[in-house]
């Protein structure tokens, strides 16, 4: 997660096939506005998000809302669960923020939360907060629709919380995290048997090594209800989420790490819990684990001041880090570890101390690691609800190159007897034994853009 937000933008125009909808997007380069102040702000927001400072930060996705439908860009985030959108009644929203008009919708209903009995809710973020009225209305993304989706119609918004493009947030984590006590959009689709498989998949392109990038560039692909078999090769390694009484974040336990080809000792137990978060650019971790990583990097130094918790190293050094969450070790490209040159002439590392300056301890299901784009740009990632697990696969040549994936190659993945998904081709043919598959429905594929804005997030527009 760089100085601000990593975003996924869905354009208005696209190409539809029988199996998917793919829409080309643009990406905004970080090199036009890279500063150490923004990196420090990004780290602070990430600390807020996971409770290391008393705030929680939410992100979201792109939707149409109401009857007749009103179209908006919203932030898409696997690290949160609420859906909210700025309304025309918002007293503090930016005048450029597209706003939802509830008076134009014939299907909206105001509701009360079950715990508080109130219909007004505040949601706090690292960079501000949003407040509004809890309501239900028809919400759609692509060809998928929930007719009674609970959301927050925002009437107050902190300055700078959104830029002029995004109108709100859709979280892709689990229901227990939702301040609105709502079932997240993706879980509602799953419960309504609208998804071909209980999966969401991401491919994120790299931009850090493209110093000639234009302000907006192509940024990857998101698939809802399956996987795109053209973007990965070999098996998807699925690792089950830790057994807990309540599902919250998408969590895995980090089982190992190597630096410059040598094993380093990372914390175990609660200190190994890692939130896999597409709405985050950086990797944050516990003090001992982060220190162990940089102790293995020759010439690295801990930074102070606004960059306390970060480390720098000689720019001539290629930092090679790999992380394991199961049986395989997944390497991070040295390009992704290098956030850029700081005034000292050294390079800033993409892994930082998440707990630095905080008195909040680990435990209670709170993650000690938050693993974002610095890692996720190097794998094809799949978030699977049943059984609850996260999968990683090696990127295909197509996904690692400069080409754009063909819309016709995206297919639904079904669950095999081995617990691994069997990707299908555009004609629906598979190469494995299928069991316990959900009712067939086409997956929804979106070409993505990486946008740097005032929040660290993924968002799509429709």
C-alpha cells in the first residue's frame, strides 16, 4: 500500500460474452506524487484499520443502487464488510462526489440495527469517519443482484475520506465485521445461489517498476464467482482459515519466511495471524518478525520520525523475500519490496512494523500481519467461502507480461474431491472430478485499474 490507495476501477464501457463481462480500465502511476509523508500516512491508516490505533478502516467496490438503478464507483476491499454510499443529503461530502438520491428509489426501506435498535450508524476509518442511515435497497454488480441489501446511506463524511470518483465502500470480508450488521454483498449472492462457485479471485498488475507510467494504466482483473484460468498456471494452493468461533477477516497463519535465500524466524501462534487484504498496498507485521526480515538484509536501518516502523536499505541491494502460509513459499519480486528512494539516498522497504507506536496487543483474532499488494501482485489469489480458505497460484506468462487477458478465457471453477478448484475453459469443459458444486451461474470478470487516491483501497466503477 503506497502513500494512498491502491484502487481497482471498472470502466463504463465493456465487452460481454456468454461466460463473463470484461471491461478495460486504467491505472494511475504513483510516481507523479510519491512522498515519504504519504507513505507514513498509508502506514498510519493501516494501523487504524486493524485496531492498532482505536479506529477501523473500511474499503469497498462498484455498484448500481435503487430502482431505477443509480450507478456509482465504490471501493472494493477484502479487509472490511460494510457497504455505504454518499447521499444527496450528505452535509459534508465533496461537491465532486457522485451521490445516491434515496428519494428517487421506489424500493428503499429504512431499517434499524438489531443490537442498538437505531437506524443511524457511524463507521470510523484511519483517515476519518462516515455516518448515516441504515437502509435496504436493490444493489447490483454486473449481472448479480441483491434485492434487499443492507447498506449505509451516508449523510456525513470526513473531508478527504473519498476522492471525486469513488462514492462509497463495499467490503468483501465476513458479516461479523460489519458495523451495519449486514450480510456483505458477496455473501448474499452466495446464499442466493447466484455464484457458480463460492470464490472471488484477483490478479493485480505491477506498477512500481514502470517509471514512465502514465497517470492511468491497466491494473489487473477481479473475478466474482470463479477464476480466470488464463491468469495462473498449475494448482491453486488452498489454505484453510484458522478455526475460530467467528469469521471476521480473511486470515491465514504465516508459517515461514526467507530473506536472501535464507530462513528467518518469524513469530508463531497469534503473532502469525495474517489478514490477506486486497485493499492494502504494503505488508505490515509485528516488531520481532519485521526486524528479523531486515536483520537479514545487509545495510538495512530502522527509520525514525514520521517513518518510524519502516526500514531502509542500500538501493544497490535487491531484497528477496519469500513468505509461506502453507506448503509453498511464494517469492516477492524485489521491485515490489522497493517503495522508492528517500532523502537519505537509501530505498524504503515495502514491509513495515504494524505495531510500532501502539499499545494494542495481538490476540482475540486480531491479525498481527496484514499482507497487501506488495505480496499479492506476485500471485493469483482466490478467496473461497466454502470451505473457508484462501488460495494462491503461480501467475501465468500472460498475467506476468504486458498483454491483456482474453475475455473468452475466463471460466467458472468447481470444487474437486481434492479440495482444489478445477478451472474450466471458455466452453465449460474441465479436467477434474467435481463434487459439491453450487448451481451454475456465469462468473463476473472485471479488468482493473490501480488508482492512487486519498485512501488505500480497491475500487471499481460501473
